[in-house]
C-alpha cells in the first residue's frame, strides 16, 4: 500500500486501469438495450439501403456509448505503460466480464421468493397505476432474466471482438508512433481507434448474429457499416479529449517522469 501512495506511476496505472475495466464491464451490461440515435435529436430515421437491406437507421446498442471510451483509454494506457500494460488490463477485463456473466446467470437460476416477482407493485396504488406498471415491467423475475441474461453467442462475440480490437489498436498505435515519434498524438490515438473499431464492429456481429443467429451476410454487413459510421464520428469528436487527458497526466507526473514512462513504454512495449 505504501508503494501505491508514494509512486505516481503506480497510482496512475491503477486509476487508468480501474476506469478502463469499469467502462468495459458497463458497456457489456448495457449493450442489451437498442436505442434510436435519430430520436435523441428529434429527426426522422435516415432509412438507408445498404447491401440489399432497406430501412436502415441508427438503431444502436447502448454499449456504443462506452466502447469508444474504452479504446481511447487503451491508447492512453498504451502511451504511458506500453503493450504489456494494455495486454494485462485487456485480459483482466475479459476475465472479469466472464466472471460477472457467470454470477449473473447464477442469479437468474436462483428461484425467486414468492413475493418478489410483483414486489414493484405498491398496495396503495390505484388499479390504473398497477395496470400501467405491470404493462411496462410485468414479472420482475422475467424482466431480470431478459435484461441481464444475454445470449452466449452475444457474449462470445463481444469478448472476441474486444480482444481482437485491443490487439489491433495496440499494434497500430505503436507502428504509427514509430513513424511519428512524440508528434501527432491525434494520428496514433485516433487512427488506431478508427482501425480497431472497424474490426470490432464486424467481428461482434459476425460471431453473435451470423454464426449464432443465422443472419444473412448482407444484414450483418449493413448493420456493421451503420454502427461503424457512428463509432468513427465519435472517435474523431473525442480527439480533443485525448490532448486534455495527456496534458493532465503529464502535469500530474511531471515532465521527467512522463517522458521516462513514454520512452520505456515505446522501448519495451
């Protein structure tokens, strides 16, 4: 404990790693919800046609709110702690995600107490209020199972896409940095994120829905393109945040320690 208190680099790795893993876990859990991006802005669906699929719009998994952040965190950790740091956190995150889903499935398997499935209904509510709540939620146990009990193919696809995306992100980041040195943070960070997110977008759909659910390949490609357009735009928009985070970290570490970590990360990455 005294080492963490006295060592800025160790505290930084712990903070970045905790935020990285938390985002990855939350992205997995909220990913079951599909939302309409157009409705957020009050506009009509785009209704594109791609690969023979009609009526496509920006209906996205809620996980896309956080996965771009995960890949940006990958680049920040990569900058200061190299490939080994990212690899350690990536496998740790994947293991914790598997553990979490295992515990969730155990929770789903547990038989509910007699009163619990309707425990959200309060006795003082009117009949109309009870009907409205029951229509919206219904059986608590069933809702619990439907929301948290994601299919095994979806879990497998998401984890595989995450690990492959992390590998590609790290490899691309270091290759660009060898070309540019310390210059052009935006190029190595945003560039590696854009490439890794492209692969991530299609791997998860391929495993979860082409293999796992028998979707047509045209539908997989069409939805993958729509998802990637969103991720591409978000990655570009978050670029200024990269510079802000880098500046805050450099100020926290001090110029000498920051340079030492970056040099070691590049040399031993």
